[in-house]
C-alpha cells in the first residue's frame, strides 16, 4: 500500500493540504461555523447570567422572558416545619430599634418554651419571658432564603398586642451593613394599642410616592407627618400635616425613619380587636415586573375564596394545587409604585429575607408609650421610654397577650414567561 499523499484527508473534513482547486480547511470551517456560533451564544448567555442574574437578564429582554407568569409556591411554613425556614438571632436589639429586650438563641428559646407548636391546632406559638434585670428574653427569627420579589401570606389567629409591645413581620436586607440600602418592607407592625394595620417602606434616597399613586389603587390612607421641628429654629410645627409618602428614611418634613406609610381605614385590623375576632390573613405582593407593592388584610370570614383555596391546597401536589391570583381579590388597602416611570426605582428593594420579631418599648413603642397608654403615666412622664421600660420590668399580667399564634406563612413567586 502506498503512503497517503500530503493532501489526503487524514480526518473527516480536514486535510493538511489542498488539491489545487481550493483549500479543504475552508470547507472544515464552513461545516463547523454553526457549531461555533451556538457555542459562542451559550457562552454569552452563561456569562451574562453569572454577571446579572437569571431574572434580571430575562427581564431586560435578552431572552424575551420576565417573571410575569402565574404564582408558584416557594415556601410553606407551617407546624413542625416552620422553624426549619429560620435562623434565630441572638443578642441585644439593633441600635435603630433599641428595644427593651434580648433576643435568644433557639436552644434557650426552647428551654423557656418561647416557641412551640400547638399539637391540637398545629399553630406556631412565639412569646417572651421576663428577667430579673428587666429586659425580656424574646425572639427574632430571620428567614434563610432571600427574595427580590414575591407574594407573602401570613395567616394568624393572634398577634402580640398591648402597651409597650412592638411586634413585626417584615422583609429586609438589614444585615448588609448599609441599611436602608436595599430597603425594608414592614408587612405587619404593631405598636402599643394600635388598632389599624399599616404597611411601611423604608429606603435610601430617591424613592417617593408623591404623584405616582392614584387614589383608586387602594382603599387605605396615607399616614401623616405633623409636629415636625422647624429646620432652623427647632420649634415643633403643629400646624402643618403632610402625607408620609416619601420612603427615604431621612426625608425632609417627615419624622426620622418614618418612611412611606399607608394605613388601613378600618379598625380592628391589628391589635386586641383583631385578636378577639379570631385573627385573619395579611398579604403583601411585591412585584417589580408589574411595578408595584400591594398590601391586604382580612378577618377570617373575609378571606377571598381563591386565597383560602390556595392555602388549603398548598399541602397537595402541584397539578391539583390552587395558586393565588391577586387579580381576583378586592382592592388592596396599600399600594406603592416602584420601577420604571415611577418615583422609586425597583432596585431600592433587593435581597430581602422574611423576619419575625417581638420587641418591647424602644424607639417606637417606647417614644409613643405615654401618648398611647396615658393611664400608665409614672414619675417618668417626661421620659416615655423610661416609663415604658419600668412598665415592662414590672411584668404586668397584660403582657400575657404579647404572643404570636401563626397558622402558616406561604411564599409564592411568579413563574417566567415569554414577553413581547
């Protein structure tokens, strides 16, 4: 057998020489060009996804998809599985809150029976305990998963209530060391004897709702800012009252860290009256793709049928499961405009986790103590926080009402779908 010629193909589609009529290497390149293009495109997608994240890449239109599809269940926090979704924070309250309490680790909480599951109702009970020193041992649970959008449902039969009590169910990236960058969303926040639910946003600069929230979008009312000290004289201005519609924590003409706040127009949507009526359900929809944050609250006999079915069927397999559809619910009591063409870009809210906590007194409940609970006035009437702390230290029987009883927390996210 003769050895191969120099121009004989040694591999499929490739030769070390030409035949005089053309270069076979060009034929090789032509054959593989589609493969090269596909590989290059895949490399580009992978690289951009790593840099920008899947949702942001899709959202910006590169792949013509966005998180605008039906909601899908992400977390079902109920009964014995509830605590698996959280870490226990241990330590004093943050400087910004300065509550008269000390948050304990899970082991200590279980020793004191501060958290337990009612074996009859499967409800999660969370409470606090007194100490000889005064500050109560209490709970702060921080969710393990991070979110940048979602539908958050809280079903409760009892919320901590009463003078000196300051519970909250909220979303934040507060552990980034740069709060309020990435924002905070307070879904439920009780303060002393408050009886109307409120939703509040706290952000960095340039996040305003002014002229971006039509009245027909919600049934609640803007919280007010009044009695603000004059910038130059420091004299309280009790003649001016403005809507709290600027979410920046340092907004002029609002109280420090007041944020933008919408209040329910109905009483007994939080606090003692809410508890007497058997509790209810809170829902917050954070949807940057559709450019809004909405908030609802219902008594147990007011829950929309779709939402009730969604919670009931959350335990079964997906094909038979009912997914929540907020478009079928009643008008929310709170509405905030975020995203493109609003006064608040969507990136004011990122990387949030779910947080439960039960604080006492501090910078909010403490400062309002004598206004909300005048019958408890003491010699410290010029120092409401000191008066509040003294009340908590005395361990009054009323603090038996300072507990959470939670049926469940349900978190959903929209699925990705093609968009034009």
